[in-house]
């Protein structure tokens, strides 16, 4: 048994997910030796806190990965595409939270509660972390799939601003300040758009105003009018759950919530299931909390879920007109389980393997 | 031909829907003689403007319906249940926007673009106006059903605060003022709930904070954990479209939008259809506008739709994994087409009948 604790690099330490990662690394069991913080040249030299200690952010270079065992990437696709292989060349295992490698057949896409064994199946030395919207429902659906065989999914999302990073969070707060206190705004066509554009300009991470609005678009345009986000939900769910012919239709919509994605899920199974049996399976599932007592006003909402680790499930209903079908509402913190937490869990699986080795 | 213009009573003239009704009555072709405004004793004596004239609000009594040809009701279920039959006894046709009579087999449930002939099938003298959430999609689905035969619907809603009336609108604005300018609120568990409760108390028309949140509940609890709103979407869609065995699963969610409901709709048809043919049918449908060019950033959002009459449809996609299936996103002003406008249209159908008679 190797007793040296492995070295971790956090690339993208200064972003919205990176900030949450530093909190998470300070809260979880301490499996890491050195934690190296890495960011673009612009952010290099900043001092951040992790595990109660000041750490100076280093610039992203090939050399920064020397001696690193696991390198986490929370950066845009193109940065991961370029730098994750560099980290691997320098001897690290890369755990990547971008979309660059997720659908690569030689890169596993891992949710530790669902398909942990896939972590070892990494011929490129890279492990991908799923998209935050997909991750919101994977722990719950993994548990139900194990019992009844998932066949079809119809999903509508209620996605938080922080899914677009810190600029998304800032924009939502900025827009709220513009509209708050003006009780006519939101009641007439174009009001919100005009007042927001007047005060803040059109340079937004969102393609329409988000305050007092919902925006049925996330990501980029793909064939057939689908958004990249909607195709990620379909393709990543198939890969994580190991159901290549899973039928999926998703509609991804941004809502004026800071953090925590919610999903309305219509899930059809191979085998007959009751809502009581489904509830029991979810109660027993790791990292899932069932909050489902409408009579007492209990179901998950983003305001109550943000900052927590589990997947929260409520509004469990037996579909009235569809056989073997459950309708449910799921919330998960998109910066934690949807990003930083799942990445940290994957990295810990690799750390355990290295330490055991 | 009767040349006297019929007399209209607007019961609930001072509410959120009533206020929009007065605007609509001032904008539409003038089919009415006298317009009598009626409300509870508390609001009687108020002076409101309709068609550019001051009208004094009268108290709701049996006598107020004397000489009235059509009486519209925009009041709670129990008020309609009591007073619509009184209006009928006094000789009026009642057009009711509450839930009191919608599922009564002797009361037609009418969307003028979909089932206008049902207006004459009113043995009780009462015609019901559908629930605002159902109405958001009826014009679009009616057009698609006519062409391809609707078989199944999976719906997730993004419902505006004004669906809960003026108290809902006021509460949302109040909550926005509390959270705006506090850039930490929304990032930690319970923050929004605590700050809103601290400043505004818990006496809200919504069962959870709505600012910076989404709330997966609307209406009252029914069997199997379904909300009354979700069952309305199912049962009213079946009745309006004349498809008694239509399969429906709906999840109804309140979002921090002032006015305009949105729906993500997964619609399965009997016959094969292409997205292009569906788009053409929607373009040709009365009162439907197709806004569907994601490359140009065009799809409907509540901020752009509020204050307009049509149903707006975008994000038309051929389902990738489901045969004969279209996914779409629909927006409609819940106070206009979702309530006052559809009621006004029904009343105008009755007026035309009375005038022709």
C-alpha cells in the first residue's frame, strides 16, 4: 500500500464551479496531499483558500502538471480539449467537466453512484464528468433503472443561471436589480427586454432577458432545431445508464434561479412498478433524498436545495394513462452534484485506486 | 334580425382577470350595448373605465342580472357555483371562468378556435371557459389534432404568478424587492425562504418563495399526489379536443414570471407527421403565431408574449426516438387568451347568436 497522498490539480479554480470545488475539497475527507490551483494567465497569482490554507493560483502550463496524480478541469470545451491530454502526458489522470470528451467511446462518463467501475476503463487517461442537467437526474434514474429497466424519458428542465458560469449569475443579479421596484415591468410586451437592455446592454450570457422570464434555450443549435443541451441529456443519459436505445425527448429551459437545476421527468419502464416501490427504491438509493408530502407542502425547490449534495426527488406520481410510468420532479445543485461534487467523487475514486496500488 | 345590442355583465370586474377584461372589451369590435360591472360589496361603488367611459361597479345581487343577456364570471369557484345559476334564472347566459362547471357534462367547455359549435350546447345556460394552463396550448394542439389525431401528451408548465390573481402578482413583486441587491441570496440553502419570510411573512398565495425559485405545485392535492392543476390539464384537454381517451401526464410548476404561461409539450399523434407539415398547420391556424428560428435566437418567451392575444409556438422539433411525435414550446398570456380574451370570445359567439336570433 502506497501511503503518499496523491497530488491534485484544480484547473479553472477561479470560476463558478471552481469556487464551489474549493469549498467541497475543504469539506470532504482529506485524501489529497498537495492541492495545486491552476487558472489562465489572467488569474495567476491570485490567492485562494482551500482546506483553510492560502494557495497561490498558478498559470496553466504543461509544467504545472509535473508530479500531479489527478487533474480536474472546470474550463471551456476548447481549453479541456487542448490541456487534458497535456496533463495525461505529464502523468496525471484527467477528470474533465467540459463537453470535450464526454461522448468519446474511449472516455468513460461517470456518476459514482451509478457506474463507478467505469472509472478504470480509461484508455486515454481521461474520465469525463457529465453535463449538469443530465447529472441532476442520474442518481434517481439509476436507482429506478436498476429495479425496473428504464425505457423512455420525457424531460423538461428548469435550469439555473449559474449553469452559464459566474457571468450568468452576475447577469441575473444585475437584471433583478433593474426590474425590482418597477411594478409595471413584466406586464407589457417587451418591457423587460427594453428596461434590461437600456440599463445593462445586450451583452449577456443568455440569449434573452432572464429576470421575470424563462428562456427555452441553452447551448448551441444542432440538427433538427435541437439545442446542444437537449442532445447532451439524451446522449449522456444513454451512456451513463448503459442503455444505448433509451428513448429521450428533452426540452431545456433557463429560469431566473441562481443555482440548482430542476427537472420534470416522465419515466417509462420495462417492468410494472408502483409509485410506492419506486419511492422505496429512491429512499434506499445513495445520495438521493425523497421529499414528497404535498399535503404538508413538501417537495424540493431550488431555494431549499441549493448548497446541498444530494439529488432531491418529489412529486412522485403514478402516470394515470401510461403503463409502467412514473412522473417526478427532481432538484440538484448544479454546481455541486451537477459539477464540482461529482468531479471530486470521481477524483476520489482514482485517488483510492492510486493509493491502493 | 334583432338590432338591439345585448347587455353584458362582468362579474369580478376588479380582479386581475377583470382588469384585463376591461381593456379587452375596450379594444375589440363593439358588440355590446350596456356593460354592467359587478363585484363584491367591498368593491361596489368603485369607478372603472371601460370603452373610454367611467362605469360605477355594482354589488353582486340577483337583481343586478335583470336585463342582462350575457354574464361573465371571473370569480372563485364557490362564487360562480352560487351566482352563475342566479344569472341564468334572471335570463342571462353565463360564461364562467371558474372551475365550478368545467367538467359538468351539461356545460360545454369552449375554445372558439377549436370547438365553437359547443357554445349552443348549453342545457344549463352556462358555458365554461377552460383553465389558463390548458388554454395555453389548445389553439396549437387543436390545429395539430385536426391534421394528425392527437394520442398522447406529456406537458411541463412554467406558470406565471398572475395565475394566482392580483395577490400573486403583488407577492412576486414584493419578493423581488426583498431579494434584489443582495448578491448572496439564492446561493445558500434556505436563504431566499428566510429573507422573504423575515420581510414579508409567510402569508403568500404561493406555498414557497417564488423569487429566485420555481415551485412544483399549483392548486390543491388530489388522489395519487396529483395537483388539481395537473388534472385540469388532462381532463379539460380531453373535453375540449373531444378525445376522451387522450393520454396525458402534466407537471405544473410556478415560475417567477408576472404574466404568460409557458408549456414544454411532447405530443404524440396517430398519423405520421413531419415537423415541416406541423409548422405549416400551425402557421395556418387562427390565433397561433409560429416564432421558431433558433439560429436567429427566435422562440417565444413570456417577456415578449405578455400583452398579446395569440398562442406563440416555437422550438418545434421532430422527436428523435418517438414515432409520430413533435416536441414544442408554447407561450400564451394567461390573463388574455388564458382567461379574459377566451371568455370575451365565447361571449361574442353568444352575442352573435342572440343578435341573429
